[in-house]
């Protein structure tokens, strides 16, 4: 990514020397492109607008929702299939109001209710960076949504209710790093879009902000200051490590959509920005989860030593260790992991079924998928065994529970 920025900078310098002064003034400055690249990473545009293995930002990634499927649009500078003919005003309107060129309304799967907080200069820096990249001609598939969700004009009413269309206003009573963290968490990182449950109109429930939600079958965990269900008992270093590397000692490793957020966005943040996010998250009001409160801890001996133990010893212990401490890589540590202490074991089940993959500075971390190798009964048994033995709260998943999670993928 650095080499790309240097190449763009050199090309701009050569071209600028050949242009008249009036045209030269319109070319994006190199520092604008560098800032735009950083902001684009922080806004995690790559994850939603790139199909794995395809050209960056060319769109086409499907989002399966309860009422149909949405496809992320092409946001490269291609004029026919992307946003190459968009003006600055068009781009600002899309990012702040959720309305694209020609007046087309976007759905809140595009997090414009968070991006509306972004300063104009930051939005235009993102646009400048996207326009500096190669244009990709790729048509976005048509959405397939049920009535009335396929009526885009209804978003006009949704926006009145749920999109304030206001820029971020720093709190003068708070220190600079807190305000920077608030901007990163609330606006650029749009963390609430995944970590906040939604109502029947697909708007975030403000009363449960950051209390956790299910996204694409995975649990986006409670990130409030609650010590039991959230990150209130985590140290600053643990939170920072999780954001920057996808792993926090004795707290677990990122998988699913969160692993992508780490790979494509959070791992690129400067350390001072990661620290600022931690400072802001520390002040988020704690919200307990009812299921955590209802799940009484039990001693490790309560783990069922039957078929679950057999599967774990045969397929899991060689990487995770019999006590969950991990072998060879810290990312294999299970002890203390939120996936194991979650009363529903949502992510533990998903990792067993789908596997996990995370690109780190030290290389790739991979756990294979076991969906085809084990039956629903066996997967339920091993998850129940691990949550009891290592998590201290044995789940009571059944084969039917596993089947439903398979079907939802």
C-alpha cells in the first residue's frame, strides 16, 4: 500500500509539471491522497465493497438480510459502472445523506448514518484517494428485496427518523484523545453499525448502543464498559491489542466479520489512534446482557466427558492444548475467550463450522472448517464440552441448534 502511494505521488508530480497552472491547482495534493488512503482504511470501505479475490472496491459483495439480498456497489472511478462521473457534491451527499447521484436512496447497510458525522474535508480526501486508484468496469448485481423493502423512496421517511445529517462536534469538556476516539468509533469506524442491535426498521436501538448484535450469523460482542458482558474488565492493552492485531491475551481472537475489520482497517491505524479509541470506549456506559446474567457459572468438572471430549481430544487439543492455553500461536488460546464464555456460544459454533482466517503482521492464522467432517450432534457436543471445561459455563446446544446455524450460512 505504501508503494502504491509513492507511485501515485511521483506520477502526480510529473503530470503536474506538464499542466497549466489552472489545471495544476485542481490535482489532489500528495498529502491529500495519503490522508485519503488512511481515512479509507479507517472507514473500512474495503471490507464491504470488495469481493474476496476480486479487484478492490469494485463492489458486488452480497449482504443477506432477513428481507432479501443487497449488493455493495462499485466505488471505483469507472464512469459506466462506478462513481467516476460523481462530483464532490454527489459524493458528500451520498456519505452524509445516503442519497447517490440521480437521487437514488441507499439502504442503511451502507453506514451513512455514521458517516454523516465525517467532516467534509475527510470525505473529499476519501473520494480523492478512490479516484486515484485504477477504475474497474464491473456491473453491480441487482438487489433482490421483498416488498416493501424494495421501495427505495421509503428511505426518505427513514432518514427523517434516523439520520441526523450533522457533522461531528467535539466535546470541549473532554480531552483531545477522547474526541479523536469518539470520531474514530462513532464516525469513521462506525462500530455501532455492527455492535448495536437493530429494530424492525433496521435502525440501531439507541437504548442498547454497543450492547452487541448478530451480524451475518456471528456475534458482534458487547463493547460497553460492562465488566461481565462487555470490555469493562479488559485492560487498555488488551483492547488495543485486539483492535490492532485481532488477539488479546486471555480474551480471545477475532474471527468472522471482525477479523476482516482488523485485516482491512483497524490494523492500519496509527498507535495513537488505537489508543484514542480505547480512551473513548472506556467511557461508554455499561449495558449488561440478560443472557450473561442468567447463565450461572459452573465448575470445569461439569463439562460432559462423553463424545464432546472425544472430538476435542482428537481434532482440537493439538492446536488449542487440553487446557485451552494454545499451542505454537497465541491466537489458538481459548481460555478467557469471549467466544467460549458467551452463553450462546455463537462464535464458537461458527468457528467450528466455518473455520477462521486472519492476516497478521507475523503471517496468516488459520483454523480449518469442520462443518463437513462432523455431524450436528458431534459439533454440539464439542462446543458444550469446551464451554464447560474452559469457559466455566457449559452450553446446552443440541443438534437442531447446529442445523439451524448451518442453514443460516
